[in-house]
C-alpha cells in the first residue's frame, strides 16, 4: 500500500503529531465544503489522540459546530458498556468539546438486531455524508487502527464482511472475539479523502513489516485488501515500526 509513514519514539510526540494532522484535515475539509466528517477508530490507541483534541489548545482552534463525528465500527454492546467504542470516545473527547449532539452519529446498537443496526447506520452515512464520484458516502477522514492479526475496523481475517463490496455498513460475527460487531466496509474506507492509521505497540510489528516493507508479496491481512482512492498515512510508534523507515 502506497502511504506516507511517520514514526515516533516518544509517545507524547506520537500523540501530538497525530492531533496536529487531525487539525490539518479539519481545516482542509472546512475550507473545501464547510464541514468535517470524521469516522473515529475504536480500541485503545486513539484514546490519546481524543484526549489531546479535547484538552489542548487544539480544541480552541476547532469550530466544533462544523465537526460531524461517526464511528468506523462498534462492538454489539450498549453505548455505556465498558467495551463500547462510543463510550471510549465520549469519555475521552465528546464530553469535553462543544460538538452538537446532532453532529454525533453513534452506531445505535440498541435499535434492533445486528442487521437492522447495520442497515440504519448505512442510512445515516447515505443521508449525512457527501458522495464520492462513485456515489459512495465519502468521509473526509477515516481513523483506523490495526490489530496484530491485520484486522482494521471490524474487518477481521476469515469473515464474510471482507467480501462485502455492495453494502457500506455490515454486521459481522467475529469468532476470534466471540462477539458480533458492526463495521463500515471496504467501499466506504476506499472512498475516503484521507485514511489515517494509528498503530502502536510491538504486537503490531510483524503486520506493519509485512504491509509497509514494500517487498512484493500476496496480500495476507485484511488491511492489505484496502484499495484507498484517497491519501493514506501511517502514524507509528517505534515499537510497531520495527525496521520500517519513515517516508513521505
Ligand atoms: C476496535 C477497533 C479495532 C482496533 C484495532 C487496534 O473496535 O477494536 O475498530 O480495529 O482499531 O484492534 O486496537 P488498539 O488500538 O487497541 O491496538
């Protein structure tokens, strides 16, 4: 995958750099069309970014009325459950910035069964996001993490959602986690203007090496199946980067 790569040894520098990049994308999008439509990543790595966005001078540079928050995926749990990606984002960011409630588009896991939840969220994307030239709802920015098994969002190895090329959101049973999830699909991620991967920890090193070494190989991980039309950037800590070098 062709991508810019930034590597940081010091965790604070990693977080600060990602927050500044988020601000760049915000400014570019508002200048272009007046709003900023961003899909948040779940897991633990983004928590630092969300904290920095809400508690530093960056927050004062953002017109939060223009920011529209979405989620790349969600565990099939209530919105106040400890495993909820929405709860993590609420606690680390949304409760601390004046983003209007109407601009927060969570995946409403309590609104029906998994397929109904996925369908409803797909309608949210269709009704609120600009469209790419191919007609697919287009985020200004999709934040993503990568798991040690090469999953991203909830696009896990050996799951049916990897073959989903029609729907923009789908439900998926993740046997590796013994749980259901709802996730945006490859078509939506591929259509985003910007994709920003936040990857930290030595447990990601082998996946990062495989996907970014540049050596010819057949795609093995879900993240390698992405065909992004927009700009892709990787922000890595040195633990995850291993022998990979920064590149523009
Ligand atoms: C989730 C995320 C998932 C995450 C990766 C990396 O809901 O867990 O969508 O794709 O980004 O598992 O997680 P960490 O950042 O915690 O390593």
